[in-house]
């Protein structure tokens, strides 16, 4: 009886689950940096993270077309600086890991071979784009830089690639949700590939980029709930998280003039009004500015044509299409079948690796006390009750 009362008391304190996930961590130059614990300010990793805080489940959870003109929300979800920066060598690959907020796709076919830690889940949507932007911290210190003033340059966007197909396993898994995967035939969304890859993405820091501090804005845009007249909760859902980097080993390449976050996508543009279920997903073009030609000439987006959807002058002036990525193999079966299971670094491993992160001073107020070993484990009744509530609330939100 005591355990049951404890479970319901704790559940009453939890926010309703409307968020669908956040950046879990980043691997750069062989060092793993954990994302923040957005629900417990006393978590020790909050003082060592280079990832800015994303929306909580009790908040707006994501940005909608009505937010597209907001430079702060569309930059880093309104977040102020994280306490640290992490080093990445110019020309190197950086891996960005995400976690979902609900267990719908946990251990389901087609979601990658990941050994998920307790309470962590795969990303839950498979239709939408995955994009990466970069901006210099013009004050020289990303921990105090106001991201609403950033000038964003697009490095990559994976949209809808009609030359590839979703794995049969993930298509079957998504059929169990209120958002069946579309297109029904050929067509691989960047977000589907992201899920198949274990809810992680690889981003290349431009070769020769001038040394200094930069924000990398990683963005997932889900299109499963098209805009409906009179429904303020509908439209593309934009999840954008920011990571603070110090680029080393670079050259003399400087970023071109970019685009303010509130001008990346038009609130009433084609992307905002795109309906994935209309005409089997046809008619999609990548929204926003074109990929920077410094990177697109070598390895550009694996998506469709570029779009003039952005209200910014940084959109490709000649309307040229973004070419398909040669690095993306055709996907016709479960992408996880040929890969070994990957276990994300434990908190202790990440804490040890954090010794190699930048020692930039923190402007935040996160406390640095550690949880006791006993406080890390919730009673099983609470864990199961929380998961059931998350499933019910998520299903209710997306049933329409």
C-alpha cells in the first residue's frame, strides 16, 4: 500500500507528457558530452554539458508555424547558454544522439540496435526532416551568447528522398501508430533514416573552418500532424536543440552571412501547409535556405529540391535543387539487422570523459550535488505507472 501511494503521489508531480524528446548527448573528438537533465537541476551532468536546455514536457514541447517568426524560440527553443563548450576538429564528424519521451517504439523492429538505458526511448516519429545549422558565437563565448542574434548557415538537410525506401520493419512498426508512414511506396524521410540509425545523426564540421566558438543547431521537423483550420495544435512540429562547440585545427574559411532563426521558415509557406497524407506525400520540397555551397559541393542533402519557403534572402537565389547524398545507401530492409548493438555511455563514463571538455565558465545556476545511488532507481510501480500515463497521453494527443 505504501509503494502504491508513493507511486501515485510522485506521478501527480510529473508534467503531462507532450514533448517527444531531446538531445541526449554528443560525441566529438572521441569525448562524449551528456545533454542536460531538464527535470532535475541538481544533476551533476548539468554543470558539465555543452547542450542547451530544450523544452520540458510541461511546456510547449515543440515549435509550430505560429512560432516560425520568433528568433529566440526557433534558434535554441529560447534557451540561454550551457555551462561548457566541447572541442571538435574542423573536418571531423560529430555524432548527435536523441532520446524520445515515450516508450512506443522501444525495442520495436526498425529502430536501430541500441541498448537503451532505463527510462530512455527511441525517437517516436518517422515522417519529417533532419537538418543542421551552424552559427558563430559573435561575442567569442558561446556560454553567454544570445542565440536569437545568431546568423544561421545550413550545413545539411535530409528531407524526402524518392530514390530510397523505408525499411519494411520500421514501416510495420509505424503502422501501429495513428500516423501510418507515407509515402506508401518509395520515399525515405530523413527522420525515418534517423530512427533506423538508432535516433542518432552524424554531422560534419566544415573542413578548413576558422577556429573559434560556434553553435550547432540540430533540428527535427515532424510532419505527421498537418495544419488544420481552427486547430492551433496542428502543423509541422519543430524540435531544435543547440550544442556549443570550440572548433580547433581549422583554417581560414569563414561562414557566409546566414539567416536569423525567425526567418528560416515562412509561417504561411508551403512547408507550414504541407500535408503528408495528400497525394501520397507528393509535392514536398526542402524548406528554408539552401545548403552552404562550401559543403553541398562535396556532400549535400539526401533530400528533394531546395525551396523558396524561407522568408530570408539566404535562400538559394537560382532555385537549384539540393543533390542526393551519395553516402546514403538504399534502404530496403531493417537498417539495424547488420549492425551490432550500441550502448550509449553510462553517466560514470561520461563524467570521466567530461574532464576533456572546455573549462568555459558557467553563467547558469544549476546545482552540482549528485544523486545518491538509491535515488536513481524508482519503485517499479512508479516506473510502470509513468510509462502507462505517457502512452495514454501521447495516444490522446495524436488520435486526431
